[in-house]
């Protein structure tokens, strides 16, 4: 499958770039940012129009860098037994204020059992943040986000569904492509990175979307069982 090979080559390349370059870019960026801020704060400066633009573009670069940073190798190698149920609660708290502000209703149907997986906390949190953020951004007003978790013998299943604008059929294939975005301030990296992280945890992401109806993302992640006699 040529398309899939190309996709995984791209992911591999993205990971390598992330590991090698992101830290190196951050340092000079901090210096530039400091000086621009200084120029911005000078009331005599005739360049406020430009320095404001520079500053907001620096913030944009910073956003792209921090999205790439979760892919970096040393971070990715730190894996532990994780309480997935607890992570989901953290994410709900993280978005609580924003949801209330946007008048988005959150419906929770969470597994009563505590679900454990084996993975990297920051990366798994980042996946949830990326997906919930997209759900919020897809809802214009008065929508609903539904969060469902359940499990079978081997896997945890988490569904994040929104009643947002949905994705037209002919564009669904592009969602996981790096730098594909339909937003003016988007990076087009969130879904690509989420997919990569979930794959590296032995799981899968499934996306179902209907234009003007909404989008549902289902994550399937291997459960981490403790050996009874250990
Ligand atoms: P970004 O959010 O920066 O645009 P993402 O990789 O997170 O990048 O998403 C890529 C694109 O996929 C989005 O620009 C949007 O068009 C589409 N998309 C992702 N999630 C949703 C969703 N829940 N509802 C509608 N469109 C979505
Ligand atoms: Mg996004």
C-alpha cells in the first residue's frame, strides 16, 4: 500500500525533526522574543505595528514547536502504568471553564471501573487535549460534547463526539495529514500527532464524521493488566 508507506515515512520524518530541532529553535526564539517585547514596550518606538506582528508570529512558531515537542524521543520513551480514568478526569477539569464559557454541554458516560494503560502521561494527555480542542472549535454555539469510556478484555475504548460542523466526506482523508488545517490559526498538527502517539501505544484512532451533524473520534488503547501472582 503505497499511500500508507508514504504516510508512515512522513510520520517517521516528523518524529526525527521533532527530536533533533525543536529544542535548538527554542533558544534563539526566546532571545528574539525578549528583544521584540522590549521594543514593543518602548512608548517612543515608531515600529509598534511591526513588532506586534513579529510577536504574534513568534507565538505561532512557539505553538508549532510545542506541538512537535511531545513527539521527541527521550520523552516518548518514558512509559508507566497509567490510570486512564484519572487522566480523563484531569482533562475534564482542564476544559471545564472553557466549555462553560462557550455554553457547550458535556455529557459523560464513563466506565465505572478504573482503566489502566501502559504509556506516557504527557503524550496521552496531549492526545485528549488535541481532540477535545478540535471538538470545541468545531462547535459554533450551544453544542454538545459526549465523552464515553468502556473496555473489553484487552482494550480501553474512549469516544469523544461533538455536535459540531463535521467534516465533508471528500476531506476526511486529509485530517491526519501533517499541516492540513481549515482554521486561520490552526497548525494542522494535532491529529497527525495524536495518531502517531496512539499508534506508539499499540492503539488505533477511528474517525467518523458527517458534515453539519458532527464528529466522533474513537480511541482504542491496550489495557495494562497486573499479573495476579506478581
Ligand atoms: P488544527 O486543529 O490545527 O487545524 P488538527 O490536526 O487538529 O489541526 O485538525 C486538522 C483539521 O481536521 C482541522 O483543521 C479540521 O478541519 C478537521 N477536524 C479535526 N477535528 C475535527 C472535528 N472534531 N470537527 C470538525 N473538523 C475537525
Ligand atoms: Mg487541532
